[in-house]
């Protein structure tokens, strides 16, 4: 059973987000990370800290010449 | 089919009125960005290309500090980002953004420029990085395929490159100066027609050495990631670099007065983009030195010799490149020279290095440490300096 995240509600469906392993694709590479997802519509929530932290780091690593 | 030459190259022969129109469009696009809004206020549109010199400069520091704030399109229109870690301070990243069209313009330039060297049925080896989508290798190989050239697969080490070249004996070899020089020393039996050197300063002595080792014509390319990898390419045997006049305006400025240099005068290369969508460049100071002239009424680069800060190192490269036992070299902070050599050390090597440096009037190293290239299995590429 996926962990329900209290206080994080999907604006479209009105249900609580759950933690789920999501696959990211960038520059022909794929990697997985657990992020909040709406169990109904599947919309993924990327927190600012993740976008500006780990995700930005990985992007820079992959964006070679 | 028309002959592939500078006069027929779409990237080069672009009339001034067309360039001015494109420049004004590009500046207008840039002026919508907060970074440029105030700086360009009241200065646009330009009446002629010469009035570009009235605009403020931009620099690598601006790109590092502002990053995506210098992009003039929405994030969804960005097709490719290149992130470059700048030397020195750790963690500082320079990110350059491209749209699909920006990449297409580079591809056209590469195709037209490479058509001076090769064509249908020829075989080309690209010994450059960037195999990822829309990376340097990727774009260049697509450009070569566009003109019917067969591209050899990418390699990830010198030994892989040597094996591939021995097996395929390509018509054209594209790579970094010291890397290709080493291969020309180790594999003299190859017979490429042309060698294109790029991404670093090319010592004259090194160019001559490759040309003699393989009895081929060696040409240079000057460019940087900021210009979409490519900017100007030498037409064989002309010694002139033909720039992408269709996509950029370049100026040569005096590094003390910041005023435009005259024909033939050496100064810093400053670039403004014309058709660039993702990240318009406005008077971007490259830090590289060069000079300009005109050919058939269009501006050409006479030479580009890299950043002033690296000039002492350039003199060492120039002096040491002709020593064919030397694979690469670097200096330690203690003033010692580490020399990567091919095969076992011989007593005369030390004297050869010292006399080459003395002849060039250069400071001699405190000590020379010889290391065997085959045992080390790597190159220092001390000579690979940002250009």
C-alpha cells in the first residue's frame, strides 16, 4: 500500500498524493526516484528542493558537450 | 551541383543588409529579457552593423551568474542544454541553451564546411566528445551523413582510436590537436587527405608535423559551445577562417581601449548572434584573441589563438610539438616537467627537450620526469586549455 502524503492534495482530483517510484528520462538516460503522485490522474509533484537540488545536479552531469 | 567553396557557402556569404535585419531581430529578442532591457534601452534598432560597437558587452561571468535567465524562449522550446564546469572555482557551471533551430543552424554550418574536405562515399573519423543526443559528435556526424560521408563509430580512448584508424584508414580525421598529433606519430602508415583540428589552440609546428607525417592538408576550426560548437573553419590551404556570417557578427576589439580594431590588428574576439533563438549572444567577449580581414566583401577571421592567459603555455607547446618521442607534457607547481614518452626513456631525450626550450628562449624546467605513455595509459592533455 503506497504511503499517503497528508496535506498534499491534487488540485484537479481533490485526493491526497501518495509516494510512488517514478521513472525520469533525460538525455536518453533513465533513473527512478520516489516522489508524490496523484493516485487518480497520475500527476507527479516535484518539490522545489528536489528540482533545484538533486535533479539539477543530475541534469548538469548529463549535459555534456 | 555547385562546387563546395566559401563563396557558395550559405553560412559565409550573407549580405550586410540581411545580417543587419537579423541582428536587429536578435537584439529585439534579447531586449525582452530583464538582463538586457535597461542595457539596450534607447539603443535599438541599429542603423548599421558598425553601430553594434555602441552596445554593452556580455561575458562568461554573465552566463554563469544568470544561466537560464538569459534564455529568450520558453523551457519547452529548449532542445538541448550543455553544462560546462568552469576551471578554477568548483561548482561554477556555465549552461548554454539551444532550440532545435539553433542546432539545425550548426548542422548546416558543419555540413557546408565539411563539404570542403570530403563528400559522398568518403570515410570520416570524429575523435571528439559529445556522443549524447545533440552533442558535438552527434551533430557533426549527422552533418557528415547529410553530405553522404560515412562516419566511423565513436571511440573512448587513444588505443581504441588507434585500432579504429588502423582498420579503417579514414579519408578525414577530426580531433584535438595533440591527440591527432600523437596518432600521426604512432600510425604513420595512415593516409588521410585532410585533418581538421578543433577545440584547442593549434601550434604551427604541430600542424606542420601532422601534415608531414601523413602527407595531408591540415585545417583548423574555431568555435565554442556558446556559438553552438562551431564558428569559423579554414578553407584548405588558404590560411583564412571563414566564419558563420549568416548566424553571427564578430568584432575584434582592443583589449585596453575596448574600441574596434582595424583590419589585421590583434584584439579580443567579440561575438553577437543573429539567428540564435534560445540564448541570444550580445557582444559576448570570448576572451580569445584574433584578427580580421575581408574576403569578397565579407568579414573573415585571419586567426584565432586562444586566451591571452595561456600564452606562456602556447610557447611551450610550439617548441615541444616537433619532438616525436613526446606524447604529452605538463608542468607541476614545483616547476618540474612531466613528459609522457612513447617507448623506453633514452638518454638523449632530456637534452632534446632542453635544447628545444632553449632555442625558443623559454625558461627551463627544474627537473624532467619521464613517464611511459603506454604504462600510464592516458594523456595529460596539459595542452588542452579552454579556447
